[in-house]
C-alpha cells in the first residue's frame, strides 16, 4: 500500500512551526520567567542566563513534541486502516 506523504508532510511542518512559536510565547507568559527577566521588585532576581539555558530547550521542545505526536497519530491511523482492510 502506497502512502501519500504530501498532506502529512505539510501538516507536520505546520504543526512544528506553530509549536516553535507557541512554546516560547507560553514560556514568556509564566510568572517564573517574568521574574527572571526583570519582573521582580527593582530588578531583584534578574537572571538573563535563562535566555541561554532554558529558551533553546523550550523552542526545540515546542517544535519536536507536536511533530512527534503528529507522527505517532499518523502511524496509528495507518495501522488501523491496515487492520480494517486486512480483516
């Protein structure tokens, strides 16, 4: 059985891009992050190293976790179709 990959590839890329944009926005809205980036009283507790330590992981996680879930759902869907057509 041959699979059409054009719709799956486009959907996975779009989901990955949305995750890579959405995850940092969510991360920036958290109170902990705002406190580290200068939201404390008189810049108390400012820690700019979070941009170098946490932000890359947030972006990578936002890009790859939705893509992984999408790939697993597509595999599950294809397996269900194969079971239905083979039975």
